[in-house]
């Protein structure tokens, strides 16, 4: 079992490295515009939502966007109220990577890695950025294939079987696992990716996978909270608002897991795609429903943590 756990840790490290390298490449392509986009076009919550979607889609990390947002609020470039639209958009943008990793590009993984690796040696910004993006993307798919190959061997161990049974039978346990795992590894995409590997082997039910996904949305708030420690009051309010937004959304959606499960089963036949779709639907609905109440939500957070 130790060797399998070691391999799982290695693939997880490859996934996180891939995310970091790809994010670095995309950020270098847009680093001069990212802060300008955020500071200039967030005077209304709906604009902030669109900016949050775009920037998170580019950086492939809602945590990174929240760290940037908390930093801008702390520096006085953004108000706490302006940050709410961005966090709503970042939740939607974070689902793009889960949709992406469900695509089967196995024959192209090795060429993508090789070409990306070669471009990493370029001294010019544009080729280097493209190389980083391609190499990081290749690492993501290598890790996903690794997760899938280890799912079946892992399930043969009694403790893992107990864990899977408990998660399948008690969805609240799945939410807790998703929250804890994401808080530790700082990537909701990685948590969802691991869940997909068990789903593909019918070791985890779709409803249990959705529960873990919901928990991952809470766990991803930890990064923004850590970034706010020691900052001004408005920066801390931004971090608290992100936590409240996801906790409320998960609380409201938790009883609807069976309905969401049946709905996404109509949209796709593959379990991993169904889970990706459920993440997208959850975040879109939560953000769209919360958007008209951005001002009231801001006052609620200020009242609680003011």
C-alpha cells in the first residue's frame, strides 16, 4: 500500500506543479493587464463577475484570483463591495479546468510535454509563456491518467473501502473530506480530479462525488483567508465574504444533491464529465442568484465581522 500511496502523492505533486507552471505562463501573458482589468472594470457587481470569470479562466485558479483581490483591497485599489462580484466570477471560472481535464487527449500528451519543455528554454517572453502553458497542461493530463490507474488498486485496501463506503452512504462526510483535502493541497481542481478517478471505476457514486466537489468549494477559501491575515479590515471582510458565499451555497445545495445528480446524468454518459458539469452548474447558479443581492450580502458580512 505504501508504494501506491507514494505514487498517488507523486501524481498529486505533478498535478499541482502542472497547475503552477501553466498558471505562471498564462499570468506572464496577462500580468500587465490583470490588475488594470480588475481595478478599472469592477464598479458594478456584474462587471466584477465577468472580470472574475475571465481572470480565473486565464489563471486557472480561483485561489490565485482571490489572493490578488485581497491584495488589491488591502492596497486600497478595490473596495470590499467591489470584490464581491470578482469572487462570484472566480467561482465560475474555476470550473473550466475540471471541464478541460475530462477531455481525452492521451495520444497528444507526450508531444505537448516535449514541445512545452523545449519552449521553456526560450529567452523570449511569448514562446516561454506558451511553453509553460503547454508543459503545465501536459502535466495535468499525466496526473489525471495516473489517478485513474491507481483508483482500482487503492480500492482493494480495507481502509480505502471503508472510506469509499462511508462517503457513498453519508454525503456530509464527503463534504467534509472535500473541504479538508482542498484546504491541505490548496487545489479544488485536484480534489475533483481525484474524485473523478474513483468515479470512472464505479468506486464512488456520482452523488458522493458531488458532495466532495461541494466541500472542495469551501476548502478553496482557505488561501484567501491566509492572504488576509494581518491586512486591513476590508481585506479581511473580503476573505470572510468568500467563505460565507461558499458555505451558504453548499448548505443550500446539499439537499439538492440527488436532483443535481439526476440532471447531469441526462447531460453526459461519462461519470467524470457528469461531475465536471455538476461543478459548473452549482457555481453558475450560486453566483447568478447571489449577484442581485451583492449589496445586502456585503452588509451582512460587515455586520457579522465588522
